[in-house]
């Protein structure tokens, strides 16, 4: 960006090198009162069991609020009863009235729909949706809006992305190799679909922890165990005994943090320093997961389709067995040599498990051996490459056999793709679990059996092995989702509250223990948790209750008298103003520009990286060729652990190396610079400017500025803003005119200079050739091609051609170049185009309008949710 533009934007106040911070600090909450009588649908057997325990530790447990059964409190009595729209409001208002505070007035409808759409979809609303809601005079206008938002597929994309934060989801392994996980995107799609279908949360949890045990014949359940599969991994690990312990630690810590809000990992090396969790109990809980191993090549088939595929595959294998046997014979000595070399790289204990005869392997050995096979999954590919390098005759024979195999392609079933899942390798026995001295994997102490920490429950696990699995993860999944478990509902409901209001009722969303922050409104949390379970663990009903509350409807304007009493707004006397998250910024910019693609699901995509970004190797990031792919929502962007997508990373997106409990909100200069100076973001501003010019062909600059405000901010500019922006546009036009006169490149709106007849001709050409209209990318590419051909024709021609037909010229030029098999002459279309703009006030004005749009897209009014 040129210095004059930057200075102009800074003078307007549209570019902020330090965004307005929206964070808050923790403060002591009011004391926790005694809870009312239990809800009749929620058993209280856990309470009786805890109170019956006799040890001093259990006495402390009985007093810990977070671990007592969820009770449904009665609604509090409030003075301003008319303000209460939902039970949520009664609990919030009661705390406000205790402090002598009144809630804020309602936000205007345009602000509300922008807020609600961002919270439910992660996108800004369209101007048409805003107008419809603002003008809806029905008494159920708010209910209709919220129900529409919850019913959209965009809802699952937004909510799914927040769940993926917790699961350490990524499309690669991490560590040094950071290899791609080609099938893990199916887990991401499973999560999105689960939220869209409002899958009961208890079923959602069970599928992710033990789907392979509970529903082994259902692909959905197998894919769901990707929750466990998502751990970072080093594919080239040489000490598989250590790797096994690392995986067990990860699964233990992740499950306890995500579902139970408990820092169980603190007891890995010693008794927990703050909560009553012993090191023995840590390894007892870990025993539920020690037999879990992953499999990344399960065919994505089920039911009759799977049976049919197996029959066809068997037919192909029978027909080709001789050819494949000859290939195997060629590769066998190469593979044996490669595997022998690799085996020597493992530590002795690992080699012992790998080299045992199959009949002698126990559950521990099977885990190590399977991991070795998974590590060597590319051995055939590596062997072929080695054969090509060292044995040209052998490689030629192998290639000839490959050609023979192609003759049987007609009977070979199409590969359905694979699923990444967890299993227990087809056996019901599990390896022993030991307490480890200071957590050191090869310093084993006493053996322990699966069990739950006494801090959380006195229940004993009900483990029922199956023919192919230990049943241990089923036991822990059933306990976690039991109504007797007070933590699961509380923790999830609190996460949902934090997602909407910026902070949870318990601010430390993954730590409900002694070192966690006290709840600001424990009665509200228990009421929501009880309702959540009673409503069938419905996430959409929970969110509907919150979104329709008067608490959510409040304006976000600051109030000095309220700030004196509650400076961090913990009691919610106003709606908290928050900066948009990384994905919301990118997706909303694409939505505003008209470029956002609505396609759901599928393999992850690779949008272009900013210029100058370096990857560890060229295969780490290969930009998607399809322009539709690069403009898909951020939830579908490939997540490379060692190369996070720069624009999203700058705005504090989730770190996939760990359970990411809460998005950070930092305020740094690179955030502003990443937007204002980014060629990619500037291209979105050009598209937005082109969209506005096309949508507002009449009415002048004032009407177009108003349209930009409607798209970006869901409101109209006030008189001061309009006057200031019109003045800016006039001064910036002078700057752009000087740029053009100096022969410098300028940024023009998309579609600038393209005459309507040319657009019609392009559409006619596609209709004749393909029977359909071109999409925006096809049309832009063909128009650009025609413009270049026109520029070349202008340079080559000795006189103007009054019968110039751009479509015919483009076809003729392309055909001539192809026939001659020679590249076209060196093209300098950019310079020619700039020369053609000299003394063109319309071009200078259009370029100035792009700068204005770019400034508005970088303003805090866009980057914040009010």
C-alpha cells in the first residue's frame, strides 16, 4: 500500500494499529450459596455415596461445589419482572439488583441480527436479511430469526469449528515430519453434521470416546473416534514404548479436560498439588485408554455397499493374483532389506515386541507391532523407488506388470476412500497399566486397574469386554454421560456461555477445580445444566434459550455508573463487545466481497499463502487450483501443524497442538498490517467495490457508501461519517490520478471497464459451448483473456478494426497459437492498461473508491461484534 493511502486512512481513523481490546480480568466472585432441592429427573446417588465416605479427603470432596450433583434451583425473585423474557434473565437480573445495577436497554434490531448471525454462523448477515428482520413487525420476529439461524448448515460450521478447538484437530501429524493425514477431514465433517442435526450431546460424547466399541458397523461412529486420533504424532519415532505412553497421556489428559473440566494431567508425575487426585488415580483413569490404537485405512463403506465392494474386490484379486505375486517377488528382497534397516533404528525394547512371533504377542506387543506396521505403511512405495534407483531391469519388469494389471481395471471396484479411526486391534485383552515413577515411562511401580478418581465419583466402572475390544472406553463413556456425573453438563453449558458472552460463568472453562475461577452465577449454571439434560442434551435448545434471553439482547454501550460497581462487566449489565475471531474475519470479508463459497464438507483446501511465506518443503502447501476451493470457509482450510495459515494465525486462531480451551484476544500491530497491506485482502476489497458499483448503478457516491455500510456494518452511515467519507473519496481521487499519470499500477474494482455487451457475449459463448452460464471466476478469466487479446490486436493492427468482435478474436487467437504451437508474443498488458487509463478521471475515482472500501473493511466497526 502506498504511503499516501496509509496516511489518509490513519487520518480518518479507519485503520487501527491497535484494535480495541475486549478482554477482562478475573476477580473474586460472590460466595457460593447453598443450592436448592435437586431436580426430580436428576438422580442424586452420587451425593449419598460421597457423603458416606469416611476419609478426610472425601470430606473435602463433599464440600466442593463443582463435584456435587446438578440441582435445578428455583427462579429467583426480582423487582423488574417485566425485563425477564427467559429464565436466564431472572438469574442475571437477580445478581444485578443485588449490586444496585440495572440492565442496559435493548440493542437496535440491526445490531442484534449482526450479533446473532456472527454468533450462530460466524458470518455477517446480508443486507437483505437485516432489512427483513428490522421490518418484521410480528410478535415472534426474534424467535423466527433465531430458529432460522439454528436451522442453517452454517450453524454446524460455526459450532463445529469451536468444538474442533478442543479436539486438537489438524490435517497433519506435527513434530518434524508433519506428515499429512489424508482422511481426518471426515472427523471435521462428522462434527459439523452432528451440530447441524442436533445430535444429543451424550450420544456425541459416546461416539467420540467409544464409537468403535458401541457401534462397530457404523462408519459415523468409527469416524467419530477421530477425537482420540487427533493427537500430534511423530511418524518416525524410534522408541515406540515411549510413544505408547505419550499417546496414553494425551488421551487421558484430553478426555478429562474437554469433558470433565478437570486438570487430571497435573497428577501424571505426583499427587495433584491442589485437587484431591492422586497419581495412582491418574493411571487408573489412563487404564481405560491404554489399548486404544489407530487405524487410518479402514474402507469408508458399511452395510450392503461394503459387502458388495468386498465381493468385487475379491474377484479382482483372484483375477490378478499371479501378476501381483510376481510383483511381490520382485519387491520382497527390497522390502526385507529396507525393513531390516529400519528395525535396527528402533530401541531394543521396541525391537523385542516387533520381532516376537504372532502367537507369542500379548496386548502390549500387539500395540507396538501394529504401530510399526503403520509406520511402515509406505514400504511398497519406498521399495518401488529403491528398485528404480538400484535395479533398472527389475524396475522395468515391475512396470511391465503394472501395465498388465491395467487390463483388469474394468472389474476393479472404485476405491471408496479410507477412514481414520481408533480400535483395539480385534482383541478383548488390554495391556497392564502401572503407576510411573515421576511419570517416567520405563520406571514402573504398582500395577493398577481402570477406575474413576474419588474426587469425581464413588462409582465403579462397569466394563463388559466384546469379542474384539476390551469395553473399557465404553465404560468411561457411559460414566461421563451419566446424569449422575455433575461435570459433563456443567462443563459443556459453561463452554457455550463463554462462546456467546466471551467469559464463562466459570471463567476457567477447563478447570473446575480448586485453582479454577469461582463461578459468577452458580445457580444459573446449574439451572442451564439441568435443563440441558432434561431437554435430551439438545445443544440447539440450549443455545436458543440463551439467544432469546433479554440478557443477550442488551446493547453493548459503556455505562460509567455500572463500570464503577462492576468494571469488567462480569454480571452482564451490558452485552460484551468482542473482536471477531480469526475465521469470522476471513469468512465475513469473503461474504462481503461476494466470493464466499457455500459448499459443505470434503477434503481440506489450500488458499494462497501471502507472498514471502516459506514452507519447510514444497509439498507442505500446494495452493488449490480451483478458485472455488480457495474461497471456501475457514473451517475447511487445511491445518498444517507446523505451518498455520498466516492470516488466521495472526488473529489468534486455535493452536492444534493442544486442547485449545479459549480463544485469545491479542492486540498487535501485525494484525492491522496483515489486513491493510495484504494483497489478498485488497483483492477482496476490489471485489466488494465491484459488487457495490454493480448493485448501485445510480445514486452516486453517497448511495454507494451507504451500501458498503449495509454490507459491512448492517447499518447506515450517520451524517458525519457520510460527509467525512465523501471528502476522503474526493481527496483520494486526486492521489490516484497522480498515480495513474505517473504510470503506476492502481487497484480498480472488479469488473471495471468491462462493458455490459462483453459480459453478454461471454455468457452467450458459455451457453453455446457448455449449455450453462459461466460462474464469476470463469467470466473474469475469459474477460481478462479477451482484454489481453484486444491489447495485442491494438499493437499489431495498422488501423482500427470497426468490426472488432472480442469473442471471435479470442477464439481465433487461441486457435492460431495452438496450431502454431508457439507461445503468444510477450505481453505487457498491465503497462498498456495503465497507459490507457491516463487522463481518465473515472478510473481515478474507481481506484479511490476501492481504497475507501478497503479502509471500511479494516475498521473496528467491522472487526468487532457489538
